[in-house]
C-alpha cells in the first residue's frame, strides 16, 4: 500500500537543495549556557520525548536525483538518538564562553549527514564556574527560527522540577515508499505544484484585472509598484555593495553581545518605532563605523531580513517566512535621525507587495533541477552584505533538566552574507548572536565592538 506522500514545502526544499554550494549552507545553531551540567538520564528522556512530539526529528530527507520534485520526509529506520546527542568536555584554557562559542562555530561550519535526521546536540561540560553549555543545531529545512524555538520548548521547563509530564506519544514506525510509489508520487507532486504555480499567477492576474475595472488609476499604480518590486527582488545581485566585506568562505566566528532589554524597548517607544527598527539601526551604525574606520565611506549596504508569516495554529516544523532584501543607509548621522530614516525603510520592506509573490516564486524554484535552483538562489543571496533576524524568546527564566538557563542565543546561517546578526530576547536581556565570515571581516571582534557601542548608544536614547 502506498504511504502518505509528505514532501518538503517550497521554502524548505529550496533551503535544502541549494547546499550543493557550501557557501549557502543553512544550519541554525543555538548556544544555551546552564548554571550546572544537566542530568544525563533526564536529557536522554527529554530528547526522546521531543522526537516523539515532533516526529520530523526522526525523519530523513529522501530525494530522487532524476526528479525535480522536492525530497520527501521518511522516518529513519536506523534512527539512533545517541548519534544526535554528544557529550564533550572542553579542555582547560578553552573552558569559558569563548571556548564554547568556538566549538559551536565549528559545528556551524560542518554539513549534516543527509542520510540521517537533520539535527544534533552537543553538551559541553567543564566550563569555568561549574557551568555547562548545550549547542543545538538544526537544518533550516526542518524549521525556521520561530519554529526552532517552539521545538526546543519541549526540552525546557519554567521550573527546576516540572513534575510528571505524562506519557509521550508512541514512536513513529518507519514506512518507506517503494520505488514505483516514489515515481508515482513525484509525478503527481510535479503536476500539482506546476498547476498551483500557474493558477496562483492567474489568480494574481485576475485580481489585478478586477481592481483595474474598479479603480483604473490606483490599480495601475499598484500594479506598477508590484512589478517594480518583483523585478528588484528577482534581479541578480551576486556582488555585495561593501568593497571591504566582499570575501566569502566556509569559516564562521561566533560572538555575543548582551544588554538589558528594557532600555532598548524604551528607546523604541520614545522614537515611535519598533524594537526591530532599533536593532536594524544599530547594525547600520556598526557597519558604517566599521567602514569609516577602514577609510571607506559606504552609503548603504544590502540586507536580507526574514519576514515571519506565522499564524496561530501553524506547525513548528517547516518555514513560515518570506525574505525581504533591501538597502539600508549607513552614512554618518545621529542615532535619533537614523531611527527616523530607517522607520520608513524597514516598514516599506515589510510591506513590499512583491513579498506576496514569494510563495509562487519559491514553488517554481523548487521544481527546477537542483543546479539551476542553486545558481539562481546564489545570484540572489551572495550579493547580501548583512543578514539580520529578530526572534522573541522566553520572557521568564527557563530550565533544562533541572539546570537554570543563564544565556540563550541563536546564530543564524550566513547563507552567502558576510555577517548574520540575530537578535534574541530572553528573561529581560537582549542578546545578539553575531555569525561573521572572517574572509569578509578579518577581525570579527572589531566589528562586534562597533556593534556593541551602537547598541549601547541606542539604549541610552530613552535617558
């Protein structure tokens, strides 16, 4: 009997398929610092529970190189939790946060074994002060930042001892499809997806035609705006705008900035903007200062910023976002003036009408041969100077198997950019995880210092 055909969504498939170019690898890494080492047996038990609550963590991606249909998810018949959970002790001299970040960066550089489920955990013990660190890595095709947070929530508690959690769901049984079923399902998927792309485009055209009848002048302006935005979104821009941050490599350097959250939110409120605008302004401030320090005046840089499309009830697994790519000015100006200017820039990027076409575009990309998709995606992603993402985290302290979490910070993949800066909020603290390519920024610590100074400057705006 044929099994249910559970294929990757369009965004998931593109994130998975473009990794023929290693510069576009898309592993998300989270570094979680604990007050003390967690109990090993409890970690094993909670991880087992996690994989039963979210069976995707027991599934591997199985594709057919002869078919343009995206890979399908199948429960791994050889699933071995011990492969995915590894315990390590940092050597003396590297037993601090810097050593844990360096270990996490090496994990971030490595590719996944695509014959297994696409996640892994390393638990680092022996940190100074009796602390421990948990490095959680997951492939972007499994979940986005918000989804990864929802997944990991099954590992954490809001109290040291949560009590009885009840029986977990049963473990899923492997039921791989046979060869004939694979070809039949792939053909059906291709026909359905192609039909959806065509009907989606037709539906957009029909909507535009109806609007043209109702409001010919307004709809013409809207159509022109949408067409211009779509052309800009799809335009090949494989060269970054920064002449200094143009190098690319597989190397990663992880650094962290942590500041109180309240002053940043107060600064946003005082300026009448969102915390995300303050975040982007601080990044722009740092990029501009870095370039001026190296004798270059950079008018603006290209940013890739995910716009969440998550709705109540959406599953944690999969990607629910669309990419906004836009130019951020970074010339020398005061902090208040920069916030005023960027408010419109970020708002325009979030409401760009071309974002509504992203799903159709990615479905079309997912149907192309992998080398073609990889090349097209590379032309869009490698011209990005900085990627920036903002994910709200738990507002209260959380615990992992009885040990309190003192720091929790994500590092998003560079995906062709020179730097990816991720803002994460946890228990009254704003944490910035900075993933830097040393081929683009030879001294990542220098850039991090400029960013820390910028964040401090914006924190002081509210007085």
